[in-house]
C-alpha cells in the first residue's frame, strides 16, 4: 500500500510543461518548453539571492534610478542581471524588455524566436522590510519573418503566449499560464524543483476584499471615491468589505487570485496614467486573471489586454480580480460625474 503522506508521484514544472506541450501543440518545436526552463532557473537563482540578501548585505539602495524614475534597490539591479543572463543563455530569446533597462535589449547572436518582458523584482520598496516581492514576466513569439525589433514587443496583451509571476515569500510560488488556464507551482528548495500545487486554479467569482492604496484617495476621481465608499458600508450580509493592501503588486495579486476580491491602482490627478507599467505588470497579471476566470480593466472599464502600448515603459491604470467584483465597479468608471 502507498506509504501515508509520502508523495512519490510529484509533477515538476518541467514534466508539466512537457505534458502541456504534447496536449496543446503536438507538433510544437519544444522551444517554449526550453524558454520556460530558463525562466525557472532565473526564479530559483533570484529566490536564493533574496533569501540570503540580509546575510550578504544586499538590502538597501543601489544609489541610482531607473528609466521609470524608481530608486533602484541593489536587488533590483542583481535580479535584473540574473534575469538578463538567464535569457541570454537560453538561446531562444531574441529580445528582452526589463523595468530596469531604459531600452529594449537585443541578443544579437541569438537565433531565438521569443521576446520576453519582465519586472525582475516587483515590490522592491518592501524588500528591506522582508515583505514578499516577486518577478513578473510575459512572453511574445516574434512576428512572422521578424529578425527581432521593437515591433515584436509593442503589441497587445492578447498576443502573449505565456505569462505569470514568481512570488518570493515563505516559499516561492510560480503562477503560470500558457493560454490554457492557470497552474501554480511551489519551489521545493531541497529538490530544486517547482512542484505543481495549484492545478487549474480558478478565482472565486466574488469576495468582499478590496486592495488599493487609500493614501491616494485625495487624488482619485469622484467615481473611484464613490465606489470605495460603497464597499465600506455594511453590505447585504451586514458586513463591510475588508481592506488588504501589501504594496507589492505580486503579493496583492497572489492573494486576490487565491482568495478573490479586487485590486486597483487607478490613474489619478497625481499619476495621470496610473503607476503600473503595461508590458511587464498590467499585461501578465491581466492574462493570468482572465485565464483564472477573473477580469482586468483600465480606468475606462476597457479590457487591459486590448491596450496597444506605444513605448516599453508605458503605464496604465488597472483594476483586476473576481469577475463579480469588477462588474460591480464598472458603472463607477463609466458614469459621467
Ligand atoms: P516595482 O517595485 O517593480 O517598481 O513595483 C512597485 C509597484 C507595485 O509592486 C505595487 O503595486 C505598487 O508599486 C505600489 O505602489 P504604492 O507604493 O504607490 O502603493
Ligand atoms: Mn521599480
Ligand atoms: Mn513592479
Ligand atoms: Mn520592479
């Protein structure tokens, strides 16, 4: 009989991707599988580096700012270098967009057919406090006949072939979609493998949790203020919504994906285009949420994935979460105040 409690048939990320490849694209070249293996190496290396960061004095500021004006943390820079080297070493990535790089990176000698967009360390302002941070990524297949140029990445989110994030918390969680739903993996550091722990994850249709930085409420539109005020009143069940805001998008989205609820970083009179970047924050999270049965819209209630970015660090306001919660929000975004 099977020994109680000992799992002897573990589904690793590698095995899962190979199964997916056989199921979804029998004549696939296996290139995306190889790319995802290079991605998982980057996550393991970044997880290892973050875990040791306080021991090797890697916390604190690097003393420079990046293209989007953020103060770079040492780990922003290290995470970015780890990621760039892992993508260059993969052999099948031609282009890379990173929050920490002003311009598109072209791997000249690569014959790769993929473009990757990434936020190497998301939530880095929280790093020194030991709060969960993560890496967000999205993958585009080069356009037919393309040798690799900016046109391969300034595309709508609907064209992403894979997207997700790895959150570095008590353990490292990789949430991934390759277009057939969302699957979650947990890093077993002893085995050095991501193990399937959330097969075919679906977000609850509603949940009375809202996640937003209320410190910006003075700058919000009347519609957003009215919406948030409506959540603070006792609902049909006599209880108001709960407020949960961590300040790392990856951690706030991970909780939203697992528990349900709504997360928002709307544009406001202070940040006219919002704060979050379209290519490597909004698109990957929007694709994940839609694949898990949720929704992601901009300040006008339009589908995030339909946006067409005109430059690599373009920002957008974003609301994402349970379908029932986003539907409740929509009238407040569209009604003329
Ligand atoms: P990053 O650390 O990659 O620059 O991203 C930070 C983002 C995102 O993680 C989070 O949702 C948001 O900044 C928090 O912004 P506020 O501190 O203004 O709430
Ligand atoms: Mn940043
Ligand atoms: Mn970020
Ligand atoms: Mn970042």
